[in-house]
């Protein structure tokens, strides 16, 4: 093939979506945030809603998400993105609204706002990046930090007796009647990224139905906070995080996915598994 | 139907004014003594009349952030609360000021500190006029002293909020919120259409950019030189606001030798004290700041400067008195009389305080 052949439109195999801006992303190499941004941008492009969407960025590593998406954006205070998204959707029901939050933002300081937006059944899409740590502030413990996992505020490993248990908030949200679609995805392999894209597409399409919140958790890495290379971090996530946060749908079309309640019914069993970031 | 006279509570007047002046959204959480705002809105169902959105939020944190986001889309949005709830809103107000958004926030003050009392107070003056939240910002603050002003200041508040793209507070108290008075109410004004907002509010993230560049609403600027620039621009707005929008009322000041300086319900009580004093031949007047920020410095300096003495009357341990002293540059003696923790002073005790000051 000549250069001329390669650049013919019919030979196009990959193109960067114009919904992403040309700004250089500040994310650490290997971080899941950038991948999820691209997926969301592609979904916005494919649905043709670029001129019809408002995103809400959180406080966390993705605080500057608005620099990377070429769509209208509002930057929320720490934890309050669901309140922001609720107001915007109610005032502009003709707009696709999505919030984008980390686990400290959503599950810790913003726990009330996410619970109530889900409980009210706001007609919005929520994206939840769970990397088990506060990435932005330098790797402190999050509600999602695994038991035994070391962070700078639990340097000897998370001790549930002192620091509480690892929070599976998404499983709780799935049980609220206001959620219509709740799923946990990952993006650390091409196959998983493609699945995740389908889920995010679904979560945006659902806004047409006015049936409540569509919630996509993405179990992600934080190689900087975990002090690993990207490859090590993905491997660690696969072997550890996904045991406690298994991937898959929890609620589809307003109905619990098969096995969801069965899995939740085991939550009264003591969690004997301890995880450690340090290689033994 | 052009205008109509109604008997209502101050809190209801806030709610009714919101519906009638074209407010797009109210987000609030119950707290005494202002719950009638949300109750009246829920009873009136403005979403059926004007399309106005009303939502009982899960907390004041949520309310103020809903207001922040609603304002980001160019809508006329508001919340109301009382002191403890208003304290919870401070971070959000700072974001609204930092992102340069218009919004209205009503505080029907009760006595503090802490959970305090549900009785009226004016002890949130510092919090409202000197900042409250973090960073160099100001809340444009309106102080109604009647139910009519509760009504009128909603539209005025929105106008000022949009003029300066800055949050506006109505600093009321449990007296003005709960008392029933006659109010002249207007006909329903239409809300702004989405098209109007998209055309006239280029700063708004409406989600309808129609091929134009996207709009970002944020208060974040990591480059400190640029952040200083943002601050300078905001400060310029504040200088303009001080120049153009300081408001006050002067009552019987022309021949006066003494004045009361008081706002809100304390000013109402001082009006009675003026009568009592004048009946005994004491020439006293009243200066009533209507905007607490910008404080009507020039008027207080000019009128106060002519007086022998000034008595600042507040339902607090003494907060506005600092601005009065600054205004007259301490050239005239300024004394304070205050009741606080929810206690309302009587005209007689204010008159006694005046006599004490004079002798
Ligand atoms: C009110 C408030 N408290 C604390 C902070 C500091 N802060 C900034 S980001 C952050 C944690 C973010 O962690 P997470 O949501 O997990 O996002 P990540 O960076 O991991 O993507 C904290 C505590 C803040 N900005 N505002
Ligand atoms: S600190 Fe962690 S979450 Fe933040 S960009 Fe780096 S890898 Fe990603
Ligand atoms: Mg995190």
C-alpha cells in the first residue's frame, strides 16, 4: 500500500475522536482515567450528542477532565457532582448529563449526594472510577482501599478494626429503586475496554428512557499511588481488587442481574482475605 | 391583574416572589425559622404555573451545589436556609463567587453559636458580609426590614446577581421571616427561555453549544499568576458594586443630633424608639443600611459625621458596629446596644440605651 492508499477514508482503521481536545492529558502513563475519557468521548461522538451534553468533573485526579472533552463542562466541589448533575438535568431536561467521579469523591465525601441522586432516580449517567486510593492528594486511604492494602495513611495496611471495612457502595446503589442500570467494568485490557464502552453507551442511551440513574463503576488502577509500574498495577488489580470488586452487571433495565442478590447475601460473611501491595 | 395585596409571612413572600419574578429553580432543606419557603413552594406547585423547578435536597450541601450547577447553566436559581444550614453552604458560595456565577441565597438568621436557638438573631453579619467561605470574595448582601422587602429583594437580588455574576444573599432574621404583613405582589413574569439564555449568557454551560466552542465553568486555576488575574477582575467588580449599588434609608436625620444605625428587624424596632425619643424632645434619626455589603459607607460617614453620637443597635454582640466605626473613622463616638442569643430588644430598652449614651 502506498501512503495515498493508506490515507483513503475507506482504509481508516483508527481515528482519535474529535470529542477529545488536543490538550496533553496530565494523567500518569498507564492510568485508567485517560482510557475512560476516550471511551466516553467516543460514545458521545457515536451518539451524535456532542452539542447536547454537559459533563460534571469531580475533585480528584480527573478535576481537569473539562480540558480534555470538547463539550460543555461544570467543575463540581469535592463529592457534589451528583447534586450538580441532578440540578442541571432538572433545569435542562433536553440535555445529556453525566457526572465523573473518583472513589474518594463519590464514596467518601460525596456519599450522601450519590445515595440521594440515585434514590431520587435522577435521569443521568454516573461514571465512577474506583482505584482504591486518593490518587490526586498523594495516595491516601479511600473507603474502597482493600483490607491489608498499604497507603500513606495506612502504611501498615488497612486494618478494618481501626479503619473500617472496604466499601462496596455500588452494590448498595444497585438496591435503590432509583437506579435503572448498575454495572462494574474495567479497562485494563482491550476486550474489557470494549465491554466497558458498550456499558457506557448503554448508560447514555438510557437517558432517553427517563427511568433513573445509569451507573457505571470502572475498577481502575493508580500506579503512582500504588507505587507500581502500569503493568504491575494491572496485574495486581486483576489478582486482588477484582476478588473483592468482581466485574459484571448488577442491575439491568431496572432488574437485578442473575446472581446479584446471591452474591450480596454473602456479605455477612467475615472477609478473611488480606491484600498487600508489597511484594512478599 | 397587575398588582395584588396579600397578607403573608416573610418566608412565604420570598417563595411567592421567586415564582412571580421568573425564578427557574429552588433547592432547599428544612430548617426553622425558614421552612415556610420550601413549604409554600411545594404547596403552590410552580412547576405547573411557570415551569419553575422545586426540589427538597438531602442537605444544605446538596442545595448549594445544586444552585451552583443550576447557575452554571445560566438559570435563575436560589436556595434558602437558616444559620446552621447557611454555615454548611459556605464552600459552595465560595465556588459560586470563584466561578463568577449569579445565584441567590436567603438566610433567615437564628441565634447561635452552634445549634443555638430557633429565635431571631442578627449574629451572622460577619459571616455574610466578611466572607464566610474561603478566598477573597464578597457576598452582595440585602437586608430586608419588612415582608414587602422580603418580596421585593428576591427580584432585586437576581438582578444584582446577574449584573455582577456574583452570589447575592438576603440576610433576614426570624422576625421578618415569621411575621405576617401586607404585601403588594406582582403578576407572573415569564422565565427566560433557553434560547434567550444561550444568546445572552455566553459564560453558561447549557449543553447546547450549537457547534460553538464548549463552555467550561470552573473556579480552578492552578497557575497562580492567572489566579491572581481572576482575583483582580473579581475585585474590580466589587469596586464597581461599592460605587453603584450601596443602598440605605435615612429616617428623620435632617435635624438629628444623634442617630441609630440598625438594619432588618432591629431597624423596625428603632423606628419606634425614634418616636419615643422625639416625643421627649430628643432629636434622633435612623440610618438603615439596606445593603450590608457593599456597606453604605459614604452615607454613614456623611450623616454620621454630623452627629454628636451614634448608637448602633443589633441583635448581636456587636458586628455591624465595626463597619459603622470604620465609616465615620471614629471621629464620632459610636456605642453599641445589643441583645443576642435570640432575644429581641424592645423600643423602650433601646430608648433607655439612647438616654444612657447621651447623659
Ligand atoms: C472539601 C475538600 N476536601 C479535601 C480536598 C482534597 N482532595 C482533593 S482530591 C481528593 C481525593 C480524591 O480522590 P479520588 O476521588 O479517589 O480521585 P482520584 O484522584 O483517585 O482519581 C481530596 C481529598 C478538597 N479538594 N476539597
Ligand atoms: S495519581 Fe493515580 S489516579 Fe492520578 S493520574 Fe496518576 S495513576 Fe491516575
Ligand atoms: Mg481514587
